[in-house]
C-alpha cells in the first residue's frame, strides 16, 4: 500500500492548472488571481489634502501671520488658480493641492474673519498632504497568485482594474453510491441512511475554490452507476463516495473500468481512509474514489481532494501539501498501528500561547458528531509509540 505522501503525489499528477479567465471585479471575491494586476495610474493621482483646512506655503504661514483667502478647492474640483503670495486657499479633504501650495493649515489652527485667516499654529512643510503616488504608482502590481478578498477588491478597484484575470475553477462532480442512501429531506426506508458525505464535500469543494456538482445517487447496479457517470460528464474531477471496497455490491471500480478508467492505485496506508483509489477516465477526467464512511471521506477530501483543487487553481507545487503545525497533547494517547493515523481533536490555545490538543476518545470513522466538534486532526505516524500529556505532536487545523 502507498504512503499518504506517495498517494498525494500521484493524485496531484492526475490534475493540472486549468488556465485563466477575466471576470468582472464584482465577481472576483474568493477567486484566485492568476495574473499580476497592474495599476494604470498612481494613487492618489495628484497631491491631495488629508484634512479640511487651508492650502498654504509653509514658509509664509508662521504663527500670527494673516493670510488672504484667495479661493476654494473641494474633492473632485481643484482650485481655479495657483496660490497667490501671502494667501491661502480653502481646501477640503481629498481635494487636489493647488499649484504653489506645499502644506495644509488645518482649520482648527486657523481663525477666520471674512476673507482672511490668522495662523494660530504653523503647519509643518508637507503637513497633512498626501503626495501623488503615496499609495502606489502607475505600473505597480498586485502579484499573483493570491486569493482575492475584500481588501484586494478595494485595491484592485483603486488600481482601476475592472476585470482581474483569475484561475478557472475546477468542476468537481460528487457521486454518492449505494442502495442504502437517500438525500437529506427524503424519507429513508427502514434499512437506509441519509447521504451526508456528498453535501459536506460539496461545501468543502466550494470553500477550496472549486465548483461542486452533486450527481444523482448511484444505486448498486451498473445501469445506475453509468447514469450517474453521465451526469458527471464535463467535470474536471470525478469524486465517487463509497463502493471502493471489494464487497459483492461494490461496483465502482468495475463499472468505471468498463467506462475507460485507468486505475492508478487502490488502498493507502492511512487511517481513516484505507480504501482510497485514484485514476483517470478515458476523456482525461481525474477520478478520486473516497471511502463510504463519512469521516473517512472528509479526511481523505482534506488530504487529497483539496490539494488537487489547489493544483487546478495554479497554486505553486510546494504549497499543495497540507500545512502541519505542532502543539502539545492535553492527555495521553496510545501507541499507533501500522497506518498513518489522522485523529480528530479539539485545539485550543494554552495559557503559554502554545496550541494544546485534546484527542477525541472515540475515533470510529462513522462518527460525524465527533468530527463536527473537532477543529484539528492530529497526525500519528505508523508504529508511533504511546505519547504522554505534554508531548509534542503534529496537527492539521480544520476550517
């Protein structure tokens, strides 16, 4: 059986970056910037006032000096004249600095009487002036790749980038299998359960930047599996849920093989998630077969599907492996078996600021409530000895 690292490398080899597309700025939030966005102009494009007050020459605006108010400048409307000698121009925040002025005398430091002001406190040269290009210059770039959030939207707007170029999102078809499944909201029969892995993984795919597509539940017949496979046509990644074992009713590998699946591997040295398989369909679609147990499916999704989506989005290869952290155990844990084990745990910050992890007592791969209450996975390497409270362990944070 493959190690987790070997299996992830082989899954990543099945996918590739999907290219780029421009999108309207209003639709860019959450997308991955795929090409540098370049500012077409400086910000601010002119020297501007940072406060309400008077545009002056600092050399003329000494304390006690009386200056004549020669005009007015407002945001979006500069003063119609250059600053005359021994004068001031009334100015408001954001207005262009008049020609000849070099400082702003804030209104709190000026006493006005008619068309004159008396300087009460002299401004510093350049005081309260936002210089042209003080934020960014024309030609400055927002460098790809990065995930576009609200702050980046604001910067792109200021740069006058109306259509940033983003990575095309992979379409991930999710195909739950099994006669025992019904969708949430349907009435299950006495021997059926609710299909929970597909909706959960759909949410994880969307959070990772992909486009989830829920296929019809594939029953344990070749005809139903082929119909669900047809619904997945055109996806970049096909994810099957369940049916990857060797039981009499586990037909996924057989049916997909008949439909042109070139199987790359089956089974890995991991818990939960041993019956993982991956390959490529005849049309080039990457296929990832996840176990049927919901916790196994979610853990495998975190370790294999999320990195595959990141590769499709063009993230650098070195960033694709899940980023492990170190923390300390809050309680003893037993020795591990011969498979790499990802254990559900609760993560909190200890009084010393270090991450402290409490591993859940029950680790059965069907227990979703335990997973829902966990916010980390503690990684235990094969045959790791028992660890005592206070020991250092590796963990993967969960969103």
